[in-house]
C-alpha cells in the first residue's frame, strides 16, 4: 500500500494528499462535503483542505466568456471606427 511505501522509502507516516474522481453525474459539491465530513470524523479536527477542480473549471469558463465578450466589443467598435 501507499502508506507502507511512504513510510519505508521517505520516512513519512502520513499522506500528503489524496485524489478523488467522481462520476460525471454526481454533484461535485455534495461529494466534496461528504468527503470533508468523513475526514473531520476520522481526524477529529479539520487539519486538511480540499480543492474542487469543478469550481476552478467553472471560474475559467466564466472568465473565458467575459474575455470573449470584451474582444467582441472591441472588434465591433473597431469596425465602426
């Protein structure tokens, strides 16, 4: 297992991180909250953080849409002038 290799090779007795892949139909926010609840229950404290790549993807999509609108507006103005 991962922890055995990590302990023997690197002297670590803890995990640096875990990656979770969910079904594309599953609501990512609900799954993330379930994982947070499980880790809190197991650790007894919130000594970890989570990164939801779906949230990052949504932010990138919004930024891309805004940039597309901005470039389109500049193109229209340049055609008028």
